[in-house]
């Protein structure tokens, strides 16, 4: 495959090259072991770790209780449990919960299996293309080495399962293209990826463009080529599913998955920049990305003298498209960390494929591996420290995060309704949840698709034993996206409730603000205006 002229090697260089390869294998083995260590801890820990884990768990439970997928009751009455993605992850997790029981275990287990499955698929694709088991293992370990994959791929979220389906689709598509076929057998997996998360169309678009470029190279008309037929089948299936879900839900699917996903008010430029910085600010991510991008260009270039020869299909073009399209879509859809799963999966496959391609240039290959060893070591020692601390060292039943739940219990001694920024703390405290996913309802509010009128009424009637916010009520701002769900009720909250306690934790948890403000009903208002 490499087709590059061989370079002579001295015994000293051969030793250096072997040692570098062994060192890289060790670095990646440690990275993979870290993923599984975190996964083990997550499966054993019964409380929410990432905000929205509790909300997804409540959504899954609502399905087992018989509430429709996109029933309008989800955004019209408490506990406001919304399913704001396409339904496949929720349905699979609900089926698992019915067998194994509730809690976070089922959803995390599915995510961990899916993340591991994506690693295995990536490794298998690389092994099939190169014939090298070692390079296949490298692809698997590279995927598991990324901070974002360890962080999100072990939590109760939809992203890992969607990425797994995309990985399967790419594998089947590559197998078909290698045999000169169109790759239609990949479509069920690519459609399943969309059925898991509505923005997961990157692999389908990349496969379509790969076929379109091949049609162009072979001089086929765009309307008679393989690409248009493949796109028609794939996007036709998505359109049919979209229409079916829209009709089946009476329009609720649109409210939940479109209006509840992205909003200019909820995703201002600074949020997108801040999220993207977590990806681009990692030296490990950038080194792997740059190598993958350079190797991806091999799919778009021909060596001198080969322009007229028919080229065998190569995965570089497909994976390069998957990388660059995935990166563009991630940034365009708020740059939240799981959005980078597709480009990171492409990076994990492109680097070992590229190293195989330059096998005839051992000095260049050794230099690339040495760079990976150096940055990978720094990645494990420095970048992953916070993750080790958060997910392994402090992930125990007595960690400070649970102080929020303990305070909620103190201020709701009657076990009555509680209105809180985090559903997970209420689940840990055994208290009823009134608002399952404030962040999604902030997006809905930003799109004028929901108003907190029922919350305002509950505040006026002092129905809630306590209201828990991530900032003082005086600072609630209709322009601040995380509090759009309750900002319109600011004046009523200040009139009918008073600040009873402020709880601040010292431990750092990513995406968890360290302070919570606990409000309880004003006694003078309660006495003057008794309510049922």
C-alpha cells in the first residue's frame, strides 16, 4: 500500500525505531487502561457525575412508565421530562432498565459498551486495510486515549451509541467500496446513528461525498452516478423517519428535537468558543489532528506518473471527509465536547493508516511515532490528571458533590416538591423532581417554544419546599442561557422566597459550578396568603 522507496537503516536507528514503537504501545496501553478504570468506577458509582445524566435517566424511566416519546405533557407539566434527541438510545436503555432495574447503571453500561465497540470497529477497519494487528490495536487505543472520549463515553448520554453506529456504517461502507460496490449495506447503521442523535449525519454525508468524488473521477454524470442513488436511499430513509416521527407525535418531535436542541440565545459565540477551546487547547488532540489531516490528503492526491492509472479505493479520502465534516458540524452545533466524537474517531483511524503508508520512509515514520510518544506522555501526566482526580480518586459516596443533595434534604424535610438546577442532586436525596432538565428548557425558552408560567404559579403559591439555583436570585438574567428556564420568575421568587443557605464545595468537577443557593418560602408571605 505504501509504494514508497525503501530507505536503508543502520542498526542503531533500527533499535531506536523499535524502542519508539514499544514506547508508543506502552503510552497507548496506559491510555486504554485509564479508560477502563474510569468505566469501572462509573459503573460502581450510583450518583450523577455529569449534569443531564439524571435528566436522561428520568426520561428513560418515563418510557418504562408508559409516557409517549414526544408527548406534549413532557413540556406542559411537571416533572418536565423531555426527550430532546431521536429515540433509539432511550428505547434501548429503557429495555435494559426493564431487565436490570433502574439507576444510572444501564445507561452508563450502554455508553461504555458502545465506546468500546467503536474502538473495536476502528481497530478492525485499520487491520483490514493494513493487514497489521498492531496498527489495528493502535487505532482502538488512540480512540480511547482522548480526554473527551473518556469523559463522555462513560456517562449516561446518547453520543457514544450514535458514534458506534457511525463506526459500523463506515466499516461496512469501506468493505463494500473495497470490492468495488456502492456500500448500500452501510445505510442501516448510518440511519441508526441519526436515530440515536439527530445531528449524527456526518458519516452518511462523508460516504456520499466519497462516492461523488469517485463518480467525478470516472466521468459519470452527477445524476447517473452512485452518489445520488446512495444519497437518495440514505437521506430518503431519514426523511421518512423524520416525517413519521413528526406525524406520530403530533408535532411534538419537532418541539423536542429541533426547538430543544440549538438556540442562538442558549449558544452565543462565547459558549461555542469556550467549548471548542477544550478540544483545540489539547496538545495531544492537536498533534493527532495535524497528523491525521496530513495523512487524509493522501486520499485526494496522486503521485507523479500515476494520474492516468485507475486507483484502487483508499480509506484516506473517506476518513478525511469524515474528519473535516465532523469538525465543521461540531463547531456549527455549539462545539459541545461529545460533538467532537466523529472527528476524533477519524483521527484514531487515519494516524495508523498513515504510518502504514509511510512504512517505506522509516525515519519519517519513527519521527511521527516519537512525537506521539512525547505528546502522549504529557497528555497522560498532565491533561488527564483532572479526570483521574474526578473520576477515580474522588468518585466515592462521601465526595463533596453530595453536599448539595444533603442540603436539599435539610431544606425539604417534608419530602415535598423541589425546584432545582440539577435533577441529579434531587435523585440522590430521594426528593421529587419538578424540573428534570433546566438546560434543555432554557434552550426551548430561548426559542420561544416554552414559558415557565406553571413555575411562576408554583412559586406564587409556595408549592416548592425549596428552590435551588446556581446563582443568587438577584442575578437571574434573561440573557444568560443556563437560567432562561426560570429567569422570568425572578421577581416572584424574590417576593415569595428567601435565601436560607449557600453551599460551596472545594472539589473541582468539570461543568459543575461550585456554589448552590437554597431558597425557602418566606414565613410572612405564607401566613398572609395561605395556600392549599
